[in-house]
C-alpha cells in the first residue's frame, strides 16, 4: 500500500540524499539539456520525473515548456504531481495549476491528493485546504487520513470557521479505530499549539487502551503544556 508522499528519497552510503543529477547518472542519462528533454519521454516514470526536476533548476524557457508538455501528457498521477512540483518550484504557474487540480481530484488516492497539497504548501500556496480537510475527515483509508492530519497544522491563513472545523476533525480523530490515526491527531494538536486542547488530550489519554499510543500521547501532552 502506498501511503507516503510522492517523492522517493534515495540515500548515499554516507546517509545524504542523492541529487536528481546523481540518480539520472545511475540511469545512464546524460545531463545535457537535449538529453534531459528526451528523457521526459523515457519509459521509466522515475527518469521522467528526475529529468523534469533537473531541467527545472535551469529555468530555461524551452526546458520549462518541455516539462509543461510532458506533465500535461503524463498518465501516472504520481509522476505528474512530481513534475508539477518541479514546475511550481521554478515559479511556473502551470505547475501550481496541475497540483491544484490533483489535490481536488476525487479520482486519485487520498495520499496523492495530500502530496499535491503538501507540495503547494512548500511553495506557500494554501489553496488546497478544503481538499485536505476532506481527506482527513472522510477518506476510507486510514493512512491517507494520517497524511492529511499531518498537513492541517501547516495551514496558517485559516478562517475562524475552517479553524473550528479542523479542530473538530482532529479531536474526533483522537478516537479513531486505527491507532496510527489517533497518534497523528495527537501530533496535530501539538503542532497547532491550541491550549484548549490540553484537557481534550488528557481525556484521550485516560481512555486510551493501547500502551504505545498512550505513551506517545503523554509525550505530546507535555510538549503542548510547554507551549503555554
């Protein structure tokens, strides 16, 4: 089951993340602009995304245009989202539009909708709040709800109405049947720093039967109390 965000991180033997250029070399892809543009049509989805990422760093108009074309044609949602983030990171509005479409699409899994929203947050775009709330509240897959709960505290420009709705979803998730979702909700309360959540978290701890979850909730409670 796929539950993480869209980008895989490979590590060197020394523990440092590999760059797109280094990964492309492993796939025997030259780093010239022409070779990278050709690689946007590679049969390997990872190569297509890595080529887009590498091309986006140069921000040359013809390279950006090629990425836009490739992302528009891309059939694999995960790869299209990754390509779109490369564009968005380079300041290309089309990348933002593709990510926005992805996070609101009901035709792709919740974890990818959350991934698109996370990428938008990375470039200071909070337009996918409603979509993240929807995944956190009603998605049938617990791991997708977890991903959405982790994102909710990252939204800063939130109306009072949305803030109240988010708080309600997080509090409700403290009683979710899946332990990992309860943990995600506890962490989200800490990240939000809402002091009114202290008694709510105390009640959740008192009723928690899973020792591992209860121990982590107690740690979260201490962190929340320290924010007073």
